[in-house]
């Protein structure tokens, strides 16, 4: 029996990872800010799948929260075999419309927390010669689109670089880059979604299944849908100037309202 720790586990992609890993027989450490939701989730997964689900309440925008999760990941007596760094959020507004404090909080969660939790997890995993980390990024990492996209681009570059450094250690790292997924993400950020075409939406459970299959294959980057793989292929060959204009207009059309 192996143990997986999932940040942002109570909703969206994090909840889909929890459901899938519990169904596969993994014990879980569930991390989020809302203790009541965490407890309800842990009880449901335990009752449904017979696994052990530990609750860890932590806010990854704070030093105390990051330290608490890092300490759990570094606990050699109760090892974590798989880390899903999923916690994240979006800010409503263009550059200079978003308060600087909110921008810095995003970097704390998307960059600093990912760096520190990945480091804590992989140090312990390397000692055991096995383990895996999935850092949830976004297809926004590949287009010039504000602090959110920039932070997710960092996640991709960091994860792939760390994966190369740890090659041969038995520890796998992968950046997961989904597109639009029906979760609480947009609602929490105050973003409208009515004008997003149906074909752009992904199912969280199918996304997770594809991501875990990519991790098992040893991939360091997962774009788990043919539609978005095709779009990202076009992004690679598009001129940066043209791409910047298109993504700016797209962000206004499909982003915050």
C-alpha cells in the first residue's frame, strides 16, 4: 500500500486525483484550507474504498502552511510515495489591475510552495529509490499571458529540469498541463465561463487518468488531451508577437468578466 499526498484536494483536479488514487488502493494525505471539507472527503473516500485518508489543514500562501506540508512529506516514518502539487488559483483582472499583494500570493502558492514541497518530497523519495511528483501547471504556461501563465511556465521548466537532475534515482517528476476543466477555479476567481466553447472543456476524471498513464510512461510533461496537444503544436510555430496579441484578446474573451 502506497501513500499519495494531494494539495488542493477538495475540489476540481485535486478531488479527481483523490478519487482515482483511492479507487486504486492508495492511502491519502489530503491537504486544503477547509478542515470540514477535508474531513468529509476523507470519510467518504475511506468508506467507499477502504483506504486510510489523513487530513492536513494548510494554507500554502502562508509560511506555516508550507512548513506543515513539507514536514509531512519529509516524515521518514510514514513515507509519501506520490506528491500531487495541485493547489492554485487565478486572479481576476489584467496586469496593474490586480493588487500587488494578490500577485505575490499567487507566486507564493504556484512557485515557492511547489519548489519547497517538491524538494521535501524528492529528498525523501531519493533515499528510498522510488517515488513520483506531479506538479499541476497549465497550457497557459506556453503563451504570454500575465502572472498566472508566467508562474505556470516556471512550474514546467522547474519540473522538467529537476526530472533531468534526478534521472536514474527512481524518482519521477512530471508537469501536468491541462486546459479548461470544469472546477471551482473560475468561480473562485470571479471569471465568467459562459462564453467558453464546449469543445475546450475537459473532464477532470479523464484528465487524471491520462496524467497518471503519462507518469507511468516516464513522461516529464503531460498535455492530456489531443485537442490541446494540437493547439500547443500551433503555439510552438506561431510568431511571438502575433501570439501575444491573440492570447491577450483570448484572455479578455474567455477569461475574467
